[in-house]
């Protein structure tokens, strides 16, 4: 079976990516990166950022909370020092970009347009500093404005990484689609708070983002809902630890998947996810991913019932 998946003008050799912030730039483990569909870089901002004070990670039984705070070298240094190295990877390089104003997203897209990277993943889970700090991705009209601006500034494939924090991603996914996005990634981390034994926030950044297995049922629920509402491809993300998890996301309607927290535990996790998918497809003699993608809804039963079950 041809395992390749195309989103926008980018063809990925297989549907498995590593998620932003969990595999740096793919340069530490090239033997893994080279066998995946691609690497999504950690978030790149206009200016360099030192990130949040430690501790930045807190484990809990269902996963982790992180408050890395978008530590990164800034777009200029990324282009001059890192892109020449990531360009040598055999898989696709997707740059996760994060702005603190709508205009910054446009500037990032314009700066990266001439670089040897394959696609942009637009991270709208950042606080809109000028407008009181709500996340850009919580307002469909802001997602639409950012997507339209990025679309204007680049010819590269653009995938909008949506948040599901206090917002229905169906509305923001529709906004991204209307403004010309090639795809959407669902979901980013969910808000969380961890406390120490004295009741003080454990993380240096106070609150954090929940990731790992605890996220999977909700992420799958989001993918299933959004898949029924938009035509552009969905990249599923949230708690994918093995091939079966990835299969679930494809069944729910994702065309590609991202492996995040699992790589922090085992750098080969994404490869194992890919092996699991490959073995499933061989065992079942699949002729194409379309046989799996969205099959949950094809099984029926979802349309007439409420999506919110108690
Ligand atoms: C340590 C850490 C850093 C992250 N950094 C970013 C980031 O820079 N940009 C982004 O869009 N998502 C970031 N994420 C979110 C992941 O890309 C992913 O959406 C989330 O962790 C859910 O997937 P998972 O459960 O497989 O980890 C980060 C996650 C973790 C755990």
C-alpha cells in the first residue's frame, strides 16, 4: 500500500509525525525522524524566548503537565542556524509558529516563506497580549484573521493547530477552513494545575498544559466532531502512545497523527506507532488509508444521537 499522505502541497511519506515541543528539531534522533512522515518543530516566535522558570514538567498518573513557556531561539536564529540542518532530514519539516499579536503570525509566515521547510503549523494557543490575554484560538474570528494573514504571506502548506480550551473546535476549524487553511491539528494541551504538598502551584509557570494518555478520549471526541464539520484534512494529536491509539484517530477522521508525550518517555515511540499502523494495514490488506479514515462515522450511530453523552 502507498502510505503517503498529502496535505496542501506537501506529501508526507507516511501519516506519523512527532508533535511540536516534544522532539525539538528532530536533530537529536535523525534515525527516528528520517523514517517518519515528518517532524513538527518546537514553537518558533519572532523574538528568542527563555521560557518559564523551573519546574517545567509535572507527572501525574494519566500523563504530564508542562509549562515550558515557548522557549526557542527566535525566527532569525532558527532560519540561519537550524534550518540548514533540518533541511538535511529525509522527512518533512513542519515549523510550529507562535505569535503574540495577529501581525506577528504574518511576519513569521513571511520570514519562513523562502526557507527550506515544508509547511507551517500555526499554533493559536498563545495569549493575545493586545486584547487582554484570551487565547487567539478561542475566538473563531481571530482564527480566521490569522489564517487569512498567514495564507497571504506564504505559499507553503498551512495547518492550523487548534486549541480545545474553553472553545468548541468545530467553530474554529470552520473559521480556519474558510480562510484558506490546508488542514487543522487537533488538539493542543488542555489547561491544568498541579499543586505541591503545601497547596502552592508546583510548576514555575503556575498552570500548565495537560498531555499524554489522559487527553486521548477528549482529543478523539474533538476529531470525530470536527471531521463531520470540515473537508480539510485533520491531524490528530493527544495521548497517542501506540499503533492502536493512532488507528483510533484515523478511524475518528484524522488523516495524520502526531506523537507527543510518548516520545519524551521513549524517543522511538513515534516509530513504534508507525510500525503498529503498518502491521495493521498489512494484516488487513488495506489498499489505502481512506479505508480507515472516518470509518467511525461510516459505522453509523453517531448522527442521530447527541454528541454530549452523560
Ligand atoms: C513539553 C511539551 C512542549 C510542548 N510544546 C509545544 C509547542 O511549542 N507548540 C505546540 O503547538 N504544542 C506544544 N506542545 C503540545 C504537543 O505538541 C501536543 O499537542 C500535546 O502534547 C498533546 O499530544 P500528546 O498527548 O501526544 O503529548 C508541547 C507539549 C509538551 C508535552
